[in-house]
C-alpha cells in the first residue's frame, strides 16, 4: 500500500508530473495510452472470489439501496412486490455483470480501453465522458447520503448541540446548514480513500461487508423488539405503482457501477472468480436489503407512528423518540476530480423525496489488445477515423427511446402517458433498443476484429490464451519500451513523433 501512497504523492508533486500522469499520447498520434490504460500486470491481479462477493454485497448494503426498498413502500408498493422486483432485477443484473466481466478478465483491460473495441479508439472518448458524468453524479449522491448519516452520528456524540445548529439557508436550498456541514465533513473524511489503489481497496470491501450486515440486522432487531416482537403488517394505504418501474429502479441503483465493471474485473485472477461470486453477491444482497428495508420500515411505522423512506430520517426519529442521547459533549487524478466536482451537483436536490429519488435511479470473443491502443487505419478498431458509427447510432437510439420522458418526470402534463411509461422502463428499454440496433448494424456491416495485415479465422476467444497478443507480441508492442526498461522514463516514437510513456 505504501507504494501506491508514494505514487499518489508523486502525482501532485508538481504541475508537470500531474500533467504527465493524466494525459495519454497526444490526439494527433497513432498510439493512445498511459500507464493506467495498459493491461493489468500479473502482480496487480489480486482480487479473488471473496473480494468480488464482498464488493457487490457492500454496493447493495448502502443507504441508496436501503432507501430504494423503503421508498418503494412509502409510495405504495407492497412488500412482496419489492421482493419480486429485487429477484427479477438481480437476475438481469447478474447476467449483464458476468458478460461485462468476461472480456476484461480474459484480456485484463479496463473500461476506457474495453469500450474502444465497440466505439473505436477515438470514439471511446464520448462514452468515457458520459461515464465520467454518471460517476460524478453517483459520487455526489452517495456523499450526500453519507453526510446525512454523519449528522446522526455527530448528534450521537455531541447531542442536541450539533443537531440544533441554527439554519441560515433558505428553504429553496434543499439542505440545512447542519446537513451541509455534515456533507463536507464526510466529503473530507473519505478523500484519503481516493489514494488507495484498487488492488488494496479489496480488503476494505470485505470489512465493510461484515459490519454493514451486522448494522442493518441490528437496527431491524431493535425495531422488532420495540414493536413487541413483531415486524408489522406490511400494510400501506398509498397508491400502488407498476412493477416494471420498480424493477428498473432496482437495476438503476447498480447501473453506475455496472458500466465500469471491466475496471474491477481486470484485477481478478481467473474468470471463475468473477462469475458465481458476483451473481450470488448481487442476488443475495438485493433481496436481503429489500427485505431489511421494508421490514424495518414496517416495524418502525408501528413504533414511531410514521414511515420513513430514508435511513437517516429513520435513525433521527429513533434517537428522538427513544431519548437516545450522548452523555458526552491515475486513476488517482480522475477520482480526485470526481470528488471535487461532486458538491457542485447539489445532490440534496436530487434526493429531495421518495418520488424524485426513484426518478433519479432509474469473430466472437477475440480482442487484439495492441490494436486497442492504435488509431491507425490498419487497426481493427479504427473504424471510420477512430469512430464506430454503428455504436454511435445504437447509443443515440437507446437514449432517444427514453429521453423524451424526462420532461414527464419533471412536469407530468408536458408529455403523453405512453412517453412517461417508456421512461419508467428506463435502463431495460435503453439497453434492449441500443443492443438491437447495434446487432442489426453489425449484421449489415460486419466489423473487423484483427488488423488488416493479420486477417484470419480464429476460434472463440483464441487470443485469450495469450491475453490478446499474437505469439510475437507483448506489452512492448504497445509502449515501444523493451521488457526490463523503466516505462516511466523511456521514450518511444509513434507516427514520427517522440513521446514519453
């Protein structure tokens, strides 16, 4: 871990080193990579099945997933509908996660490179940008969740002195002075995690999986005890909603981390490590957290006289009504940029109510790895000037089938009922339509999978045996740096220009 901390410190030692770290080769050159984009070396492939299981368990055992189950109940979904939505959504997610992991674990490449196979070496930049925007929004909302729970935590330490901090913000701000302070406290506390490399971070997920499970069961046990030993009747009087909308919400809660699944899968040792472990982790955690949230909400409603759809309001109500008081007064620069930009999105506006929260959520197998880093015409992934127009058309189609419904979520009278229903399908509709369009276009205009000078028939995943390289190739085919040389200080020539690796 000290090695990664030293690397993080070196990145910010001067403006020049920061620039050298984040930039790939210049856009007018053929070879496009930096050190983080290269295939994961064997030394970094340390994730095993228990790490992947814990990763998805902790991704689901989070405030956003808990709030999902409770908010579905609060707006009218019966508890057993939530179980059905969790099972169906989890099965679909599992299939997508396993498929999205296969190429990454076979060739040990991350999302920014993986997406080049479909989008083109240059066209991938568009989808990386979209992914970055989604990551910032996701980080912002998760930080807001952490900030609200920090308010409860600080009240437990300092009592009502912290809880009753005067509010100097208008109601239109969507947040109080106290919660804004907690937001930035949590934002600062989690900042050091940005400097932990994914190969080390795997241990944190295992620890988190243990204590979050204990904590959620502990709260459920307390409210059942306070309710006389029963969960409750799971009966709510609000209007019921459509099941397909809830399935989409279940999937939407994990969609941001699903997209960059290759960044996690590339750290694994074998394909078997990323299959059943992730599937069981997703299915078990989704169903379990849905039950825990709905059961806790049901029991707490009997005790507190009101149902709370988010976990921090529930904890605040518990502490108030039971008089619980304290008796005492490379990735690295990208992650940091995400953290810095997150507060600008005012995530407290997104998580304003249960309804708005649900709206927010809402030759086969072969990769020639060196071609993923080359934009020359002969490259298998250069397509049309570095852009795969099939992929662009499919992406536009997937977005077009639901973007019109966004207006309906903001102003229900602005669009038709059909448009609003299409928007509720969200992830499922976009994925299916985009995939269908891409498949049809590839049938009409087949894509190359190998460079022009190496065209030949290959068996399924034939290149995976050599991690995407031909027999005479290795990592130096990409970098121009021979084995044993220092990749951080050597130079190579691409397209007639000298560049530093």
